[in-house]
C-alpha cells in the first residue's frame, strides 16, 4: 500500500483520489449520523473524532508520501482517530 501513493507510480492519482473521496464520504456519514444519535457530549465527541478521521484520510490521499513530514503527520493523525 505504501508504494501505491508515491507520485512516480501510475496508480498515485487513482489511489490518492480514492483516499480523498473516501475521507469526504466519511465526513458526510458523520454529519448524516448526527441526528440519529443521542444529544450528549459523548456523542458529539464521537462524531468529531469520526469527522477528524475522515479529514485525515482525505489529507493522506492529498499529501502523498513524497511530501515527507506532512504526510507522516496526517497518517499518524488518521490512525489515531
């Protein structure tokens, strides 16, 4: 998986684009799930964590491995959420 997103590979645009779209859909899901959950601080925190994970996934697709430290930072953030 690591080499799929490298800029020099032919698959980089498809792989990165797929991650960016998946992260966007992740955020849409978190937004759409909000009314179905109980209105509590814990639910709000869970939805924020879910949305942050989606944003991080999108950034992993946009900032591929050739970006160095920014890619590492968003990758760690994604796996944290």
